[in-house]
């Protein structure tokens, strides 16, 4: 042990106030990131009307971000491990702001697409850097609660982008002003990263800081070691996120074109998904920790998802309901659309709350990084393909406000993906009730893991 290491070990731990201040700053970095990610959806109709973008091009503006994320995931967490959290966080936040600025700078599709791609190069590693920072500052100190707060503030960024159709309504006379606004709000991400730099730099000489965990890396030699339950979870992850996020990307535009909603009403309706995630996801997590039944609840969430896209397409709209959000205004929304989005919010909260923690029960600890990295990689592949596919399909069949019934083809694609999700979740549930179960149905906070299961996860058997 060196003299420097001995000296640092004698330093006190950061005070709670210092740690929670750090949490606020890195969560602000995530808020700006999520806002920019979802800022393009509310201007889809303006890009179509004022710039002549096709639906396929609109879909590519989301797909390209996932392509960029795939590139980062293949590289792994090398930059974060080599440069440290504060340098990496500031760099990735700067890349996000640069991408947002390029997106807003020109009506040319090639330039706008390159801006979204550059944003994607910064957005995914920024999330990894924030996750690493949380582990460094909160491991053994309310880590789960800190993650929950961070997720809530992040999702508030997504909801704020949807709500901007109301609180920033004067900007929506043209396509560019809302994107300049997104660039400015992306600056919050850069400011949060800079403030984190200052906080960590000051803390190094004053406090004993935890060691950041290694970032998740994909090791292809480990792939054949994963069993059926893992691959069922990965398959569910791919089809679930390839259904919900592309639908959310097109939702405001779809509600305007196919159902005649005004932009602010469509934005309010779309915001129900991140709002539900902010509230219900941790509650569902607590529920399954208490009663188990994880694969069963994944199947329930998949079953809820299955009929929603056909209901929104073929069911009568029903009476209009006045939905009020304090400080943001109100909107008249057809009952059918409101019910569908609320149920979609339940599925959007339930499945992720159960699915991601379940991997830790299925995969051995020493392979957990590869397990999560592979799952995220597969998820991004699906999210890169489906937005483009939906846009391509809409253009192919000629879906528009004049022919709204033709949007049904895209809804059938979402329904097919949801059907696959139900199949994979059912296969997982059946496997987890058999002799090769991993405890997804039985492990609770009361029972814990039995000794053989603990040894299996450590790779000792």
C-alpha cells in the first residue's frame, strides 16, 4: 500500500448532502440528454409539411441514434475506464449538445441525420458514465434509491419534450425553433457534467471515494454459456423496446394524422408513458421483490400490450375526456386513445421493472457484464431497424391525414412484435416453472436465494 493510498483511506466519506448534490448534477445531465432524444418527435409534422420529409426519413432520425449506440457498445466502456468518469461525462455531454446543434442547423436531411447520429454517439455512453458515477458515489449507500431518483429526473426530460408542445407552443410555427430550444436544454446536460467535474475534483482531496465498477463489456467468447431463460429475456427485451419506443417516436405525428388531434393534445397524450415510468416502475419493482412471480408478470405485461395497437386502430374513439395537467394546460382526448395510452403505460412500467433485474438471477455474477451488454446491443439493433421500417411502410402504402386508415399497416407490425413478446414471455414462464428454473418465480425479499443458487450464480458449480 502506497503512502498516497494510506492517506486517502484515512479521509472521511462524503457527507450525505455532498452525495445528493452530486446526484442532482448527474441527473441534470440525464435530463438534458433525454429531452434532446425525444425533441424530434413533436416536430415530425412540421418536417413533413415544411421540408417535405418522408415518413421513412423521419424514422431514420431515430434509427441512426441506435446505430451510433451499437458502435459504442461494440467498443465497450474503454473510454470511461481510461479517462475516468468526469472527463468522459463532460466529453459525452459536449457531443450530445454538438449533435443537437447540428440537427437544428440545417433543413437538409443529410445534415440533420448526421446531427442525430452524432447525438447518439454521445447519448448512450453518457448514460453508461452516469450509471458508473452512481455506483461510485452510492454503492452501499442507498444505491437503488439513487438510481430511482436519477431515472425519475431522466424521464422528466422525455415528458418535458412532449409537454413543450404546450409550454413552448409559440415556437412550433416552424420546425427549427423547437430544435434550437432542445439544443439550449441540452446545454443543461453539459452544465450538469461540468458541475459534476467540479464536485468530484474537490472531493478527491477531502473525501474517501468509492471505486467505480468496471463498465459493461461484451465478450463474445461468453455467449454460448447463456441458457434458454437468458435468451428468452433478451428476445423479449428486443421485441418490447422495438415496439414501444418506435411507437412513441411516431405517436404525436400519428395522433395528429390518423386521429386529428392538435399537437399539444397529442404531446400531452404521449407524455403519459414517461410519467407512468416515473411513478409505477419502482412500485412494480417493490411488488415483485415481495411476491416473486417475475416471469409471470412479464407475461402479464406482454398480454396487456398485445391488443393495444389494434384497439387504437379499429375501436371507436368514444367520448372526449378533458385531461388537465397543472401549469401545462388541458386537452380534449378521446376515451379510447386515453385508455390505450394508460394501459401502454402499465406495460411500459411493468416489463422493464421486472425484466432488467431478472438477468441478475439468471446469469452468473462473473458474466453479468457481458449479459447486460449483449442484451443492450440486441435491444439497440431492434430499435435501429423498426423506426425505419414503420416509416418505410407508411410511405409504401401512402398513409397520410387524407388516408388515415392506411396507418393500420404500421399498427399491425407493432402487433406482430407484441405477439412475439407474448410468446417469449410465455416460454420464459414455462421454463421457470420447470427443473431448470433460476428462481424468478420463487425468490422474494423474505426467501432470498438458497445456497446452491448462490453458488451457481458465482460460477462455483
